[in-house]
């Protein structure tokens, strides 16, 4: 096929200049000249810019809706990327493009209503000296919520029966709690391993509290008010964030 359009005539009879035809990206299935089509690198397909931006967001939301419903109904182990894609009406590759692994998808769908990592970053980035109680209040309020915390509570219930649940808990605790706390600590000058240790201790305390409250439902923690938990657990979180840590 020619690379140049045929000359055209204007209404006056003069020939107009020819214009090279450049195929748009993705409009040809032939490999570039001088290359082997089999050796061409595979590009990860994703949403195109421009007019499809709003459609991309709609697609993301559809995937999150489908994933959240599947995790709640089937559990972590029985939920598959392919099944989520089928329910959302998209290609499985698109699910992986947007969210990566199944653990990442779980973390994203869990925070569909409450973006935990963003909220934690705001809380800890304030006055770090009083962030502990605020962090407990944020977590307990979110997890107590009848809709926004449902997936997280379901995850904790799966721990005893679902082989895949520990992976999801680890992903959630690391990406949605420990990492934003660590980043906030680094912003106020707590760097390196010390920031990571403090953030991990805070995350372990919060996840452990959640398991006692929602999974094992041990009293009086199970029925304690959020205010009470803030009062008694907040100082412990605060110590992890800013207090002295014993070194051997």
C-alpha cells in the first residue's frame, strides 16, 4: 500500500500537494520495517487518553464493584481475576492493568468507599505528637461502618478458613496502613528502618485490635465504643509513633 495519498485537484484545477499518510498507533498489524513481528515487545494495553478518560474511570468503578461483590460472596481464595472481569464485562488483562495482583485488587476494592491510605496520611501528617488517638479513631470508625468496613470485616473472618486471607491481610496492613504511616513519619524526620519499624508496630496493633473486635469478638473489646478504644489504645499507637523503642 502506498505511503502517499494520490494528488488531488482543487476547484481551480490546480494540483494540491500530496500528504504522507501516517498510520495511527494501533491501526496496523504489520511490524515496523526491519523488525521481526514476533520479536516486537509486548506493550501493556490500557485506557487511551482524551475522550476515553471518563470511560476509564467508569471501567475502574465497574471492576471495583464486581471485585467487592465477589470477595464478600466467595472469599479471597475463590475470587479470580477472570471471574471479576467477566462480572464487570471487561477483558481480564484490563483488571490486571488497573490493579495488578489479586491482593492489590482486594486492597483497592476494600477502600472503594473509604480510601484508608489517603486518610491515614492526612491524620499522621498533622501533629505527629497527637496522631495516635486520631489514627485509632479513623480506623475504628471506618471498620465499624456498616457498608464501608464490610469487606475488611469479612476478610478478618476468612483468616481462619481461607488460605488466601493472610496474603490479603498482609497486603492491606502493608499498603493501606504501614506504608502511609511510614511516609508520614519520614516527612517529619523519622527515616529508614526506624520509620518502618514504628509504622509496622502501629499497623500490627490496629489489625490485631480489629481481629479481637470483629473476628473473635472478645468482650469487652467487641462491644466497646470507639471513644473508649481511642482513649485506651491511642496512647499505645502514639508510643509506637514517637516514643522510645528499646534496642538490644
